[in-house]
C-alpha cells in the first residue's frame, strides 16, 4: 500500500480527538517583600512561593481527571501534534469513557464547591498558626494581624475563583482539522517572524547585525522552511526569503555605515510587521488553500 493510500485510509476510517481542559492553578502569588518576610516554605500552605487557595491534595485530584482523559486517548489512539487519531472501531468506547470522566469531574467540582468554605477556613486556621510563628521571629505581635489580613484577602469567593471544565474536540472531517491546525500553525509562524523582526530592528538600532545575534534567526529560518513548503504559501515563502536575506547581507559595520542597507533591511522588517498584524487572515487562508487543494498534503 502506498504512503498516500495508507494516509487516506487512516483518515477516512478514523476520528481525530483533542482533549482540552481549563481550570485555575489553585494558587496565587503573594508579595512576601511587602510583609517583610522570607518566602514561606510550609508545603501545606505554599508551593513555589504561591499560596494554596484550596488544599494541594484536592487540586491534584482535580488535575487527575485531565490526565485520565488523556490516558484514554493514549490507550486507543495514535498521537500527532494536532491531536490523536482514533480508529472508528474504538470511537464509541472512547466517547463513552470521555463522557464518564467529564461527569465524574463535574461531580468532583460540585463537591469541592460545597466544601470550599470549610477548606478555606481550615487553610486560614493553619495560616493563623504560621503567622504566630513568623511574628515571633520579628518580635512584633502586631505582625500576626498584618499577615492574616494580607493572606485572607487572597482567598476569593467561589464564584470568582473556579472556572474549569474538561472537554474535547472530535474531527471527522480532514478539511475541518486541516483548517484549524494549519491556521494556528501559520499564525504561530507569523508571530515568530514578528518577534525576530522586532529583535533584529533593536539590534540594528543599538549595535547592528553580527554573526552572534543573527544566528538564532538563521537557525529558525532553516527549521521552518519545510513547514512553509508544505503549506504552498507563496507569501510566507517570500517573507521568509526576505527575512533570511536580512540576516545574510551584512555585518554590524555594513549596516551601520550603509544607509542603503539600513533602508533595505528596515523595509523587510516593516513588511513582516504588516503581514503579522494586518494580513494574518488572508495569509492563513492561503496556507489552508495550499495544503488542502488537490490534496497536496497526501500527494507528497
């Protein structure tokens, strides 16, 4: 079987699933310096300098549902950057298990919502004990009230705190998948072009181009060229060629002493900026057309 036919068969007799989840971290950063304190290290109360708004074990339990959902796809699917391909024979089983995981997650959210006032008070009680210890080190009992006032303000009401869900997207249409995946990939490339262009502009204005500060751009150009070739997007190709010419056409001395080179480079960077801000939608459409028309992605 040819590579083309194998790919067509895989996509025609499969679904592509991608799990998404959103939930708060359960922590919030406190500026310890304003309290004149070293960072608290009690693992029940803080992690990486951030205070827990719910107990760590409860937050880990919430995160475990996301892991379980992903494990279902790992068990039955083939992982790609845009999601996981699940054969049609396993689709119903995967859907049922994902739906069950989400239902269990929502039930756990409801239990957490019900328990939150008690959990919040338990944490504040532990902070009260911690504040007494911290204040004793400074020799000022007033610090207890100052610490507790700052900490208690970190805990929001439940409705302002919890925004979370686990869901998934199922693609059964190659074109739909390609539109979203290639659209995001093209936007990512344009964002990187913009970042590199801004960096080059700053380098030129301060010290000019040099081998050291253009090497990262040259490496990136080489790595992304294959993706752009697949997209069959002439405008992206031109932008990339222009950006590459910028990093190859001169040293710091060349740019600093030559108004013509500076003007040329500036024009290229302006073109990248315009494409990355004003022409994004049009360029994305060109990438989608380039990949999907005449099934170019499968013909290569």
